[in-house]
């Protein structure tokens, strides 16, 4: 049963939900915004516009360090926000045509997948500093991915093309 309908002035994209708090952080890609909602009251708490980006299409949350990771297509980057204030604290180049972004809290890594055919692994040095540590080939147009922390595995979807059928490639997170 539907329990709420929250209205926005543009198409809502991806979202992340706090497990320890009451907020839902919703991406608005066409406006380079993040809208912060209270999941109990259904009220909008804040709206953050991120300067210098276009199409923030994926998000992940590091609740321990109060960081929101945005997967941005233009420029191809991970933009790191303070999840309390919305302030930009870092920006790291990443794979082009980004679609998938996951945070591995156990290893403090961000996994991004994109249409240029790679998964990039970015290490969180501390809450404000990040470094790319790996670029792993996945296949052409392999954008969609999901990380399953309990299994330490990243699943990347490859669409069918003229030479092969559709695939789901599985990558194990290793220290």
C-alpha cells in the first residue's frame, strides 16, 4: 500500500536511506541536486545544489564518516559530500558513463562501473581523501552494478551485443 507521495520539481533519480537515521537522500540528476527528506514526517529537510556537475546518477552512503558519494557523469567523477551539510569535501575522477556506485564499508572502498568498460576501485584514505587503486576491465557498456557486502562481491551487468549474449560478471573484493 502506498504510504506517501512526495512531490519534487524534477525527476528523482537514485536515492539512499540512512540505516541509523531518519533521512532519505534523493538525487535529482537534471538539476545537479540532492534533496534530503525525513522518512517519518515526509518533509523536505534540505536541498543541496552541487556546482560544476551534470547528471549525478548514483549514490552511496558512509554513515560512519558522514559522507555521501555521488556518481557523476559530467565530469566523470565521484563527488564526496558531507552528509550533514551538503558541502563538497572531495572529487575524484572515475570511469566514464558512470552508472553503478557502491561503498564497501569493511574495506573503505568505492566501486564504480561505467559504459567505457571498467570498474574503478577508489580507496578511502580518510573521510576527506580518496585514491584510485585499481581499474579492472569488465566489457563494453557494462554500466549497471551492485555490491553485496555480505559476500564481498560486485556484480556487473553486460548487455547483449552482436558477438555474445548478456552476462553478469562477478568480481570478488580482495584486500
